[in-house]
């Protein structure tokens, strides 16, 4: 695959911002985002929206950061350091979602600004533990997703947002259309959790055309942080000036390599790993 370039020694790298929750187990959330950003040669800026209590087995709780503090983090780093792209992850509550949407519009992040925004509408962990208050789904639909350059839900999140259960190509297309009607420039329906094929196909839609991105399916239970990694890699490519289809193509290949390099950790699901790049492959 064609990798994003690493900055020369002493060179200021491109910057990307993640607005998300932490993962105390280190496999997903902000930890997964910053790991991918670093190994894509991108300087990661962080706005912490929530702190989770979790390990490889599940999430036992989370604490929300005050919405104003979340917004202040975004404002502080964007006005001083500047960013080439941003992504969201776990935002936990209506108040945080609304605060993030407002500050993104203020600083030029999102579809009407100059800074691309990847919205990963995290609603639950891979174990099924809730990471978003149920009433906050409406805030996602009405305030944040309409700002997205691209929205990247998993299939459970697609169902929560659109009411469509994706189980084949036809339902994937209907779901992509329904997601796009919520207002993002592009919507993607990911096929990673659709286990009916030896290939994983992601479907990208811009309101007119469907684009498919396919990779061989990797048989592993160590896929914690896969969605975060795809969204973070997309943001990295956008920060480097890629178009959305180019960024998704890169992110798909990146996540495939991270899945292939995943490792055992703890008693549950281990993480996908971008550490393969350290070996120069």
C-alpha cells in the first residue's frame, strides 16, 4: 500500500484533532486514534470528551467531561496550532455533542468550513456496552452528522441511526442513502461486522454515486479499535489533502494491515495494531 509520508527530522508534521473518549485498556478511543496518527506521520491534537473504565472484556463505566471543557480544548488547539482535519468518537451525551457541533462551526471544522470532519458516531463498545446516552442519538442526527465530511458508523450504529438492519448489498445501499439524508457530504456503510462473505466491503455514497472498497476478511477476534482506526486513518489522509474517496481507500488498506497485525491482550478482545509500520513494511 502507499503510505502517508513521515515528516523529515525537525519538520513540523500535518496536524489532526481527535475529539473522543479515552480507553483505559489502550485499544480503542483516543489511544487508538493517536497511535494511528503518529504512525501516519501526523501530529495528534486531543480533546477528551469522556473517560471510560474498560479493559479487553468490557466497559464498566464512564465519566463525562463538562461540555464547556470539551469545547475549550477544541478552541484552544485549533486557534493556536491549527489542524488539517478532525474526527469525533465517543461523545457520550447530548450536551457534549451540541457543544462540539457549536465549537466546530465556530473554528471552521465541518462541511461548511475549511477543515474536514470525520464523524464516527460511537454509540456502544464492541462488547455491546453503551457509550452514548440513548437520547443523544437525536443530537447526533440533527447537530453533528450534518457537519460531517464523512460519517463512519458500524452496522449497529447504522441500525440505531437509520432503523435499517444491513444484511446484504441492497440493505447496505438503502442504509447509505438514509445516512446521507442526515446531511453529511459522504456516508459509509462498513462491512466489517457483516460476516457472510470472505471479503469485507465498505460502501461509500455521496448522494449520487456508490463506491466500493473491498479487502479480504481476516479471521481474528482481536479487532478492538478497528472502527476508531479507520476513522483516524481517514482523518490523517484528509489532513494530507486527499479527497474523501482517496482517504477511505487509504484507511481501508491501513485498517486491513492493522487487523493483520492485531495481537492477544488480556482475557478478551485484543487490539488492531498499526505497529506493523515500525518494521518498515
